[in-house]
């Protein structure tokens, strides 16, 4: 709690002597934000990741703009390992975020005795057998579900097609509104659900991409049928789709360390600060993924060359209107990372390549 003068004492006689003017006490100076930054340390680090530079780039973009991301690749390519390292490059929680996150976990009974504020972004990873009530929240006395427990953090869904279709579909509205409403006969409760969705999946039932030269790979129609387990509207709400290839032996055996999470996090914090400054006059808007259609027009304008490129991409890939908005928001984030006021053609081109799983319906 900020704005209070606090004195720390050892025994009650100190209090008596203080009020009698016999003892002087110095107030305790405590800065919550500094404490949150001190606790922002992780046991796992991006420096441990071998290769996968394109995937690390995509994760950095996702962290900079708060974007949802889907990792698709064969088993053993490192999808889960990469996703678990994403919290290590997110900016430290602000004091308000820490308070809000702690309140949600307290309501759910997940804050232990003698525990203070949560100091790290939540990372929730429910099993694919999770029910829609456990995911969204509910019960006779409504409690927050996994999507609310992931508020101000990450919801990681491993092997996305294995989740029940009904469970995935109930997530669509909270992903858009960043809020979930639970109605019961006696009451109606709103829980916040401002999370980053990070999902992973195999490209086919066997786990391999379709390869016409490999007789052991799944046929193309089986790969398409597997991909269609994820509905188009849900896929539209995921900003970045990135393929995670298997890492070759040469890179796995390389002893050289990669870029550390601390270095990447500095760039992410810098980009987030730019967005905070841009949106400071707009309540509850902090980063690009939160931009609504009217604000996209205001902050994500593109020139005639960019419009021509985007038109060709939409015609060729059969993109939806929602995909169009996602591309603009991701391009705005890429431009921010390069400290560019304008969205240039190269920013759009990179954002478009992250829509690789979009399909004509």
C-alpha cells in the first residue's frame, strides 16, 4: 500500500517511548515496483535454447505486443520448452497488475498463508481433459477458471486439437472481450480474463508435416482434417502462427549460448513503454493486442504500397476481416520494436508471414 508512513518496531515499549517523545523512529521506505522487479528472476532462460531463431523472434514480438501465438511442429522440436520461457521475457508486473492478479488467486483460494503479492506473471497450463467450467469458471458459487487465473499472464494450451471442441469454443468471447461473465440464478459475476494465449500443436496425428517425398508422413487430407479440429473463428483470434522445425544435430551440439532472457526482456520493456506512452490518454489500453477496430484505424495506418501488399495477401490467402486486423496490430508491434512511427512495407510483410495457417473456408 503506497502513500502511508510506516514505522517498524521490535516491542511495544518502543511505541510508548515514541509517543512520550523519548525515542525517535525512522519511517520504512518500501517501493512495491522495485520489489516486483527484484523478484523478476527465472530458473529457465532463453540462453538455453539451441537454434530456433525464427521462433524466438516470434515470441519476442508476441511479448512486445501482448499477442496470442500458436506454435506448430513435430514432437521434440521444443514447443513446450519455448512456451515455458516466454514469462521470462515479459515486463515485470506493475503494482496494479500484482494487486489485481493476487485478488483473483485469493478468491480462488490459491494464495497460501503469510503470502504477499504475486510477483510474477501467472503461467497456467491446464490438461487437455479440462472441462469448460474449469477453464472459464463457474459452479454454484462462481469461482474464476483457468482463463481468469491466467489474467495478466499466460494461458498455455499444449496439443490444442486434443482439447474438446466445446471447451475451445467457449474461449472465443473471453479472448475478444478480455472478460468472462458467469450468470447463475442468484447472481451474475464478471471475472477479468486479459491473458496471452500460447498454444502448441503437432501438424498431424503422426506429428509430422506432410511431405510428398516421405511415404511415412500422413497424407495431405489427414493433415487438413487434423488442422480443421481448430475452428476458423478461434484460429482468427490467434495473432501469430509459427512453425517450429526440428533442430538439426549441429545446432543441438553447439556449446555456444544464445541470447539471454534478460537482454530480450530489456527490448520488450522498451517497446511496451513506447506503447504505454502512445495510449496513455486511453483508459485500460496498454499494448497493441488490446487495440479495437476504431483505434486500429487511428494507430495502424499504412501507405498505398502497404495497402496493395495487404490486398494481395488477403486475396491469395483468403483472410478474414479479423485476420486483417491481427496483421495490422502485429505490424504495429514490429514497427514499434524498430522505433518506427510508421508501419512500413517490411513490417507488414513479416506480420503476413505469421498467418501461415489461415485457410479458405
